[in-house]
């Protein structure tokens, strides 16, 4: 969302500003770059669980908005924001990033009640019910920032980036990891129990854990990766089912922008972004995953060729400047109507 | 014009003068040839006359006035009362489709899911005129509890239409509570209706029994206690005074008891609700109309009706009616306490405050300028202006309006459940 906000502001130049309204312990406004501000708004009730709180400060913030794009619309806050936007008579766009806590919006057909529903993948469009009101705007990765920074060109580790939680399938990756292949698992720990399991599975392998890397560190990790691996699963190690484990897969795109092939499971939106055999591999199971990892680890030339193709694909289709232009065109069309 | 009128209650179902005023104006507009349909709530007490082809009684009323409901209020009920009641959205939809009004004339919507109804009209781009006789916007915008008030804050500022207020003080009261009305905001006085009474020829003789009247709800904000205390003092002084109270209310029993305790049972009489003709006849037989109501009284019909009958209103200074009738010229004003009311009555009885000049001027001006036939000219013009305003296409389909209402209701329910 931040990438897209920056890209929209960039595409619009001086004539467009984007304000991101997001939960925060205290009200505050700060700049996130040219044309983009972050307005932190306290949630009510204080300390509300994810998706349960609502901030009413955003009503004032909407006063000057020409359009409102509600992300995570299937939450209380999302519903309230959509209602507020509709009441004000400004165009309302919605996006579902998964993990919503409310079902009423889906049941009532909120997707068709707003001016546009925006998905970041065809899978995302399906998750929204494949309505004619859904527009797919793929990508949105800053390929100018995310590029290969490795001076040596050495790529010697597989890489996983993402929140450490069961549906991300890191356990499957560890089981599929070739014996002598190093792996870095980078991300925010969202499930400590799951992390313990990963540590157990990592025993005997060359696995390092990087917690909360910043964007520069991430870029360096991508740049030294044999491949970025996104093994998200429909059924996690605990048997829980996820209909749409990934609605886009930004991490794969960032890695590809940095010249790393992407290896993904055929789940959610992930296959949409990987051209199997050209920019990476799409696999169906642990055995296939192990096979493709071994292939890449053993063939640096293949790895480099796929990496170049991957970056080229990102630059051509999914760079945030392209996505930002498309999004801004949609916004402008809605605002003019 | 085809005029759809919406009111939470409609006679014979009523709470106070607002609903009576609604019916009087509807009758007058019909008399002028307009096609007026009334949309209101299902009967509460099923009085005779409730079933009437011109009145559609289908809306669901979440009321708060019935004594049986005291103490049973919940955030969810408040939400349905003020914010949104999808059932009523659907009923409104049906009526708009079948009646196809040129303009919607909105009266008191409290209890009907008021904000969403107004919003639905806005979204359908239907012109509307709201007729305020009490602080509905304030109640909608600033009922101070939890998430509810936030919804009101969110919705209220987008409601733009024509707002008729019976007094400037009512507008000021709303504005002070942040319920700033947007659009065309005008003041139009209340009125008297029916045949104009004959000019009074016999006036109070000082020293004779002062016949006082009151009509309206029997409850504390109207100053019933102040009234009884004053009369008690004057009776104790041996001065000749009697009071007839017409109307009913939650606290009638309490004030009947108070009158008994003060030893006033011979001079204070509670008559209960009487018909309009009977009331006008009664007022014509009284000298002074006691109206020591709270200062925020937006207007009230009763003082006008009294003045029209030559019964001089003695009202709280600053109340809404004093914006229209001048103190000392058309009516008398008094500070709202028993001592000042007692003093004013004492001066009337001893002749130092003559009633005749005030009564004569008051009766003349009310009969000439405040009859519904005169006031309705203004209302009719405002309705006409709204009806003729160029209209955009509906902002969204009715199906979507219903869905937004339902989404809002369910979100409000989920938030208010934790209030």
C-alpha cells in the first residue's frame, strides 16, 4: 500500500497528494516522502484487537479528500471508512488484503456498492467475487530501489522473506531445503510457537534468521539470494485452511526486481507473477520444491539468466511507476465521474 | 405538488404539538389542492381514526416516550432510533416508488432511524424540507454516548436541504451543539388553525377571580410546579385565582398530588386531553394563559392559541414565542420562578398590570398574521422552491441505499454492543 501510495503521488506530481490513515497509539502526522503523509489515528476502544477497533478521527481527515481508497475493507474500520466516504459523496475504492474480520460486507455485496474494487492479482479479483466492478492492478514494486546491489554477483543463499506465521509455509521450505544449501529466513515474528518449530526443523542446516530487516538490508539479502522462495500453503502445518494465502506476493516481486529468480508454490496469486522455467519456478509440492532448489543451487548460470528475466519482467509489468500510473488513471476517472 | 410527509407520529397518535402541527399543515396543504401522503409509524395505541387512506402507518418506531419503556433503553435501540432502521428505509423506498413525490416534507424523525432516512433522500436526490419545532438535529448530532455520536458526526454534515425552524433560538441551540444546518435555513412561525375566534369584548376586572389556563404536556419542563407554587401563594394571601390545566403527561399524577397537598383542589383543575374546539372555547373563557416553560421552549402552539382567544399569554422571557410576539405589546413575560410569576399574577389581580391592551393587540396580531392560512403561504413557497430545484440523477440505486443502510446498521450494532 505504501509503495502504491508513493507511486500514485509520483505519477500525479504536484497535483496529487496521498494521505495514509492508519492506527497509531497517538494522533500524529508525518511525511513519508514527496506527496505522501501518514496520519496516525488512535483506535477506539484503545487496545482493540486487530480489525475490531475504529478510529473516528478519519472523518475529519476525509474533509479534503477527492477520493478514498479503503484497504482492509473487511474490518470494522474498513466498513466505517467506506460508509464515511460514501456519505460524503466522494468516490470510494476498496481493496482486500486478506485477514479481514468481518463478513457482512461480502454478504451484502460491498464490492458492487462502491465505485471500484481493486485487486492486486487475478486471484485477488476472484477473492472479491470476480465482480465486473473489480479492477486488477498488478504489482507495485519499487524497481528503482529494489535492484541488484551485489558487487561480486555472488548468490549463495536461498531466501525467505515474510511474516513468520504458519500459512507462509516456511516449515515446508525447511523440509525441502537441499542438505548443503544455505537459507536465510527474514521477517517479523507473528507466531512464536511456529518460530520454535522452524528452529527445530533448521537443525542440521545452514539456516540464519534475520528479524525485522529494513528495506536496505532486505535489498542486500535479495541481491545475494540464489532465489527468493515463497512457499505459502493452503493448509498449514497445524491443519488450518487458507483459501487465499497470498493475494499478491510482493516479496517475490521485490526479489525478482533484485535479480533473484522466484520459486513459489502454486497457491493464491503467486503463480501469476512467476513464468515457470523462465523467471523462476512454480511448484506443487515439497518434492518439486526440493528438486527446483537443487537445480538452481547447482547451476549459477541458470540462476543468473532467470534473475535477469525476472527483473526485466518486473520492469516491464510490475514496477510501481507503471502500477501507480494505472492506479492514478483509475482514481482520476472515478473522481471525474 | 405531490408531497410525501414523514413524521414519527401522526394524530391521533401524538406526543405533543409537533405532530398536531404536522397534521394541521398537511390539512392546509390538501385544502390548497396539493396531493399529500403521510408516512408514519405503526399505531401505538390504536385510537379511532388511525386507519386512514391518506396516512400510511407502516414505519417501525423505536420510541422512548412510553412510560413502560423507561429504563429499558439500550445502545442498540438508540441506534435504531437515531441512526438507521433498515425496515424504514425499505418502507420509504416503496412509498417513493408508488407515490413519486415532487418533494418530501419531513417532520420529527426521531425514533425512525432519522439520519439514514435523510441520507437516503439525499442519495436519491429527492428534494426535502425539514420542519423543525424542536431540537431534532441536536438530538441527532450530539446524543453523547460512545460510537453513536460519531456516526451522527459523520452523517449529519452531508445533509443539505431546506430547514424550517419555528424560532431562531432553536437554530442557535442546534448550532451550539455543532448541529449546524446546511442548505436553505429559514424561520417560520407556528400558527393557529381552524375558524378564527371572535374578538374578545369582555376583559378581566381587577379584583375579580383571575381565570388562568394552561394547555400542553403535564410535566416539569413546562413549569407546572412553578405554576402550582405561585397559585398556592396567592391563594394563601386570599387572592381570587383559579387554574384549569388541559393536557396530559407522564407527571400528571405527581402534580395532581402536589395541588392536593397545597390545598388547591378547589382552584386547580386537571382536565386531561381535550379536543381542539373545546380547548379554544375554554381559552376564550380564561383571562391569562400560564406558560412558565423552560427557556429553551422552541415556540409552542399553546400561547398562540391562547392569544388568539384573547387569553393573555404570560410566558417565560426568552422562550421562542417571544421572538414573534412582543413582550408588553402582545403578551407578558416573566422570569421563570415562582416569585416572579406570583408577582406578575398579583399585579394583574390588583389592576396595576392591565390585561386588556395586551390581550387586544395580541389577539389581533395572531388572528391576522399567525393563522395557518397566512403561514402556509411561506411553507408552500419553500416546498415549491425545493420541488422545482433542478435534480441530479439518483446517486445510487435503491438496492444499494438499502445495503449501505444495512451495513451501517450492522456495524453500529457491533460497535454499540460494546458501549
